[in-house]
C-alpha cells in the first residue's frame, strides 16, 4: 500500500500510518546507506596524499587510540562524508547526517571543523588561517581545535596503519540506533507502531 493523497493538505491519518511504516523500514537500513556513502570516498584522493576514505579511517583510528568515546570516534569517521555532495560545504553535509544522533558538542565540532582545519592551510590558498578566531570563547572551541590538531590534521599519512572499517561499523550502528535530536523524535513510537 501507498498513501493516496496528491497534496499533503488532503492526507489522512491512514496515509501517515503507511508512510510511518515505510519510514521505519528505511530507518533500519540507514547505517548501511551511511557506510556505503562513506565508501564512495575510497579512491578519491582529490590531490591529497591519501584518499578521503583512508583519511576518514585514519582520523577515526587516531581518535579511538586516544581513548575518545564512541560517539566522538563515529564523528571522526564521518566528518568528511559530505565531500561527495558538498564540494564547497562538506562539513555542513556531514553535520546534517550526524545531527539526529550526536550531542551538541560533537555536532558543533563536525559543523565547524572545516574552518578550524583551515588554520593549517588557509594561508597557502589566500584565506585567513585565523578565521576560527571568530568562534573564540565558544564553549566547543577547544574541542574543535583539538579535533583538528590531533585527529583531522595528521590523518593524511600514506604510511599510517588505519584500522579497517569493520572496527568502526558496530560503533556507527550503535550511534545511529538512537535518535537524540529530530523534530520527528516524539513521533518515533507512533511511526514504529504503524
């Protein structure tokens, strides 16, 4: 069955029960789709010393080995997942994917890492390397600065041994199993029951 309306204003509760049932099915495979999208970065070097997939694995490996919690490690793994769709704002795309599932601190870190990472290279491309200073004093400034300095920045090493995706997949599944922030969060039970 599918909904029968041609305009949302003419939809019914029965239509939304059907849509809810389909949404629940789709949510069960979300992690698979996210991991498949991450895999699109494999082989995409974009001129960097390693491809973006290896960069993602290296970043997550560094964070895990430093003892960061699971949600942080998942953010490290997925921080550049937006590269394929957001050539000019990859950090916004990654943040949009992660937003329902992560804390405000980790979301802010992912959302702003592009500006903070710029400290290490913006001066080579005619931008202000201190652009991040506009956020000085923000409660998540130090967290984002640390993420870039310790995990994102040094994760372009062709000789580094990154952990395989199989090490991170269970973490991604656990983090994506709980919706923390969504306008639909309060309706999850209704949608699941439909």
